[in-house]
C-alpha cells in the first residue's frame, strides 16, 4: 500500500509550539486536510466499527515521525497527565505476550464519581504499511466499571507528519445523562491527542489553540 503523497505542503507555517495551520494540501488525503482546515484537533462521539457503545473520539496532526509519536503513546505512566479527568495511571504488570497492564483511575461527573480499572494493552499492531494501532481492554474483575476501552491509531504521513486518533469509552453502570457522558469522553479524547501532540513536538505545556 502506498502512503499518502507528500504532505510537507500541507502546512505552510507550523511552529513547534503552535497548531496546524491551513495551507494548500493534497486533496486526496481527506483526513489530513480536514484537521489542517480546522486549525485544531477535532473531537466527536461515535461507535467505532467492531465496537459497542458511544466512544469519545479525537484526532490531530503531529509534526513528528510515527516512531516518536509511538514512544509517547506507550508512555503509560504519564497517562495521568492527559487531562483533569485522568487522576492516576501506573504500570502494574507485564504479560508473556508482551502486553502491559495499566491501572487507570478516572474522575467523571465533575469528579463526583471516581472510576478505576486495570487495562491490558496489547503490543502495537501494524494494520498496513504506516498504520499502527494500540488497544487497551479492561481486565475483568479488577475495578468498579462495567467496561473500559482505549484505542490509539497512528498513521505515518510524508513530510515527517503523523495523523493520530484516539477512541475512549468507560461504562460505570451508574445513571447519568448521556449528554454528560458524551462530553466527558470527548474532552478526555481531545486532551489525550493534544498531550501527545505537544510532547512529540518537544513542548512541555499545552497552550490553548488559537
């Protein structure tokens, strides 16, 4: 499979501490153009193919090669820095299949409820040349949630760029307005891709998008 055409023209001006800016781009790469045109990371709720429930989804463009992005995505101990919703993350074990067990605690409903579980992240899978996925699934019987699932998708682009997506769901089994749940999941997903973006580009803090 051939990768997307050269995307260096996608951004006529991309500062290391800035966000993607609109520029002339190859119109065949619709995802990259969509994000560049918006000039910020995008977020929404949906049900990914092969999954159930409404996930929070976010995606962004990162001015760094996929190996740098992958390294940040695999930095499980720093998931607690993703957003105010993520209260704690800690690697608690490794499997013979090279999987990684990560304890994650999340605050929802304005931190009125604290949810936690252990997620087992399988090794990164290459779906096709330049496209990699890292998925974490809840380990049953460990925490206080009904389900927790996280999926990172990384796609290498020419010109030293990587398109990053994150899908996240957590089901508590508690009565709560769907709108509030959707908002929490969207915000968490957006914060996740923004954190990886700025860390992969060598920035320690996340400034507000212009």
